[in-house]
């Protein structure tokens, strides 16, 4: 058994694609309408993949708590500053041990996206 992807229901597919491309660095792999009123976009790098799903008339909660999706980054502090400058909601940087530090940003639909820097690299 292997993990395939995480599905995120979104209000605005264009805005979400832009976030995951520009901020996370994922590439748009495929985009299609499986039926009227629903559009899907799959983005990824390597084996990592997310599915964004916009469905006409779907009500979304706005903020998602209790779950996050995580990505590695080379410079957590620099990325955090860039996100703050671009009006994103971010947490403080945490370092649970000397080898990693991370922070969380809310994506356009309120999903927690964690960026983790491995201090042993670089």
C-alpha cells in the first residue's frame, strides 16, 4: 500500500493553485472537470502530490484545525518573513530539537501548511 495524495476542498481553484505553486513549489500536473460543477487540479514534485477540488455550491469551514500538511524548506525564517510580508497568517518558528525548526501558515482555505527546515542539511 502506498500513499497517493491529500485532497483539499477549495473555494477558489486559481488562488489555491497559485499558492501551492508559488509558495510550496509544486508543479501543476493535471487539471480537469470530472463532471459539471467540479474541477480538480493535481500538483506535485517527485512523489509528493496534492489534489485541489473546487465544487460549485460547496460550503467550506474556512479554518481547518487538527490536521496539517508538511513540506520541507531550506530557510524557514526567510520563508516565514516572505509570507508575513505577503499578508499570510503564520505561527512563530518552533524548534522541538536542535535538528529542526518549523512554522505553520494558513493556505487560502484555512488549511495548516507546515514548513520544516532540517538543520543538519546545508
